[in-house]
C-alpha cells in the first residue's frame, strides 16, 4: 500500500518538475536533436548553412523555433506515460517508443514542409496550419493509443491512479 502511494507521488512530482520553467528540460534535449537531425537530412539534398536557429540553402530559408521543436507535444506524451500506472519495464518501453515515434514524425513533418516551401507549393501554409491545429492532437493520440495497444497497457491515465487512491482510502 505505502509503496503504491510513493510510486504515485513520485510520478506526479516528475510531471510537475518537467513542466516547470517553460519546459526548459525538454527544449534543452530536443532543440539540438531536432535541429541537427533536420540539418543532416537537408544537407543530403542541398548544401545547407546555419546561423543561430536558421538554416539556409539556395532553395530555402527555414527557422526552427520552439513550436517546430514541439516541446508541449513531448510533455503531453510524458504526462500520459507518467500518469498511467504500469510496470517500470513497460513504462520505459512505452516512453521510449512514444518519444522516438513522435521525434521521427516531427522530423518528417519539418522536412516535408521545407520541401513544400522550397517548391512554392500553393497550399503549404494551409497544410501547415491544419497539421499544427488539428493534426498534432490527433497524431499524439494515435501514438499513445498505438503504444498502449502494443505494450498492452490497460490502465487509463489519471483515472486509474484516482481509483487506486480511492480504494486505499476506503
């Protein structure tokens, strides 16, 4: 009983700590990872130069700002992972899977929009806004439900913990 409560407290403290300071820990990790991965891929197609957070080539100029890094999306996946009771091995596997899948899809999104922009595709801005406002939420939910199915996670974020706390108090 005591071990379960301590586990819940630690998980929710981690959620709070990772959210402090405008997600600085998440941006500290994922800003350079995203930037240099995108740079590497773009260099495969066109010689790309860097100045601060901006990449230049003869075909495009892109700036990777915080929304491109998608720190809030990573945080959302972390919240789902930590607010769901599960064995440590499943938590680690689920966490690594969701983060890696989202990282790869985010890199793909950035590369796709860079190419659409470079080719003067007429609907680039509309597609960008659709993926930003609608697609990102749907994508995160698909990633979470897929990894839940793969790792056979039966518990529900937050609800399962509240149910457990209630059962311990009664």
